C-alpha cells in the first residue's frame, strides 16, 4: 500500500494517525463502525468519480477510504481497477493481490489480476489467474476470449482454438472469437479452415481486420483477384488501416497494376506519417520506392528507398531497390556499395528474389555499366550462403 498511498490521498502524518486508529478499532467497536462509515462515504465518492472517468481523483478518494478500512476487499479491487484504467498495471497487480489476500476466491479480483498481468506481458502468471477465475465462472465470455488471444500471442495455437471456441459457444453472434480461431488455423497452415472461420467472423460483423485476414488467406491460396477484393474492402471500411493498404499495394504489384500500386503505396505513406508509425512508414517507403521503379521514375524511386533506409537501415529490399535505380541512373560505384551492404545483411531467399532476380531482369533489357560485376558479386554471395546452409543441414 505504501507506493499507492505516497501518490494519492492523505499525508504521511494522516496515514500514521489512521494506522493508530485502526489498531484501536480492534478494541473499541464503536470506533471501527465510525471508520467504516467514513470509508464508505469516500468509496461512494470514488465510485462516482470512477464512473465519470476521473480516475486520478477516484484513486485519491479510494485511498482515503482504504486508510480508514485497509482490509476492505471491495475498496482494494475498485482501486486496482482504477489503476488498470490508468495503465498502471504493476500497481493494479499489487492491489488485486491485497484483495485476494482478503478473499482467495474473489472472482472480480481474480479476473482483474489476470487482465493486469496479461496487459503487463506476464503470460504465465496471467494464464494461472485466468484458470483460477474460470474455475469459478466457467463461461465468462471476456475471460475465455482473452485467454484464447493470450495463447494466440504466445504461439500456442491449439489452445487458442480451444478457448476461442468456448468463447464462441457462449456468445455465438460475436465476431472476435471466430476471427481468433481463423488466425490460429492460418498460423497452423490450415488455410481452408482459416477461410471458413474468417468468413463466419465477417458474416457476424463486417470489420476491416477480418477482411484483411481473408485477403491474406486468399493470397496464400494464390486466389489473387479475390485477395485484392478483400484488401480493397478492408481499406474501404477503414481508410486509415495502413497494413491493409500495404497489402492492397502488394497485390496490385503482383497483378501488374502499376498505377494502382503507386497510388496505394502513396496512401500507405500518408497513413503511417499521420500516425507517426516509423516502422510502418519504413515499409511504406520501401513499397513506394519499388512502385516508382515499376512506373519508370528512377529519381523518385531512389528518394523513397533512401527514406525507408533512414527509418530502418536493415531493410535490405529497400537497399536493393536503391542499388538498382542507382545503376539505371548510371552510378555503378554507388550502386555496388548499396548492393554490398545489402548482400552482407540479407537472407539467402531475399538475396535471390530482391537482388539477383531483379537485377537479371534489368540487365536483360539494358546494357548497364557495372551491372555484370554486381551480378557476379551477388551470385558469389548466394553460392557461399547456399554452401553454409547445406553444411548446417548436414550437421543436424
């Protein structure tokens, strides 16, 4: 209680006086009644403040209630929920823990503790408290849904399916558990099952996340036109959905829609700039650089690729983009430098698809000074990586 009390409510002297009063209240029944009555008045005020969204004021009032009645599990749980609402998960855990000391089987405190630990990234302990809570309240939709999502995030897809299905049985009209089941099946490589459940999720609620997932599933199944339509519908439903916009751009590129690819990549850059999301913005600039390349503007392609690399220097596809357009702009020395950096950072698959294949196609159309030397350097790097992988496989 000390850290909580330091920030909210009475001064240290007042708290000391109430500690003495609480000890005396063990002897004098009338004093205990007076303290409890005063505590309830502060708690009533706190709950009103809590309901009105004034969480900091509510915490101060909860603390005044708790110094008068420090073992009241309802006050402790109320205060913990206010801390959770403010994002102070560590303090919420402490207060939920104090409430559970008063009542080991208190459902509200168990559920709150599970939520706080989940939000704090403490997966193993969150699972433990979800299980304890569900032993008491077996069909709580929110707890089942959250437990399924927790297993999803930790890569335990079979358990994610199990608890999401339980949530779906409790609330069959809800989209979220069906979406989670689809994600789990997608991650397990069971794409037909994933498609079935994501379509059920979309039927329950038309939402951009599920439409994007449908697009990913259809793209994996190489149903590209259907995938494009799903991504487009996701972007239409949520125009600020940056990831779906990038997916739409990628699919336009796959289908050879160069003008549409460029427009979607520009839109993705705008979305991530407005959100101040540098990770997403780096990916968007990478796509924009390639879109400008596909549309024949080398200068703008180089500019976008450089912006991607400023944000994420390890983005080797953007570096290979830059190397290629520098070569096309007759800067072979600068191009070789970018290709060397990219080759040193690249995985073998990226080296093949994003560097060697693209350069081979460009050289088939143009006689580019320095291009053959760069291609041979890349091929030599590819051969060395391939030999290394074969040796690694042989030792397994």
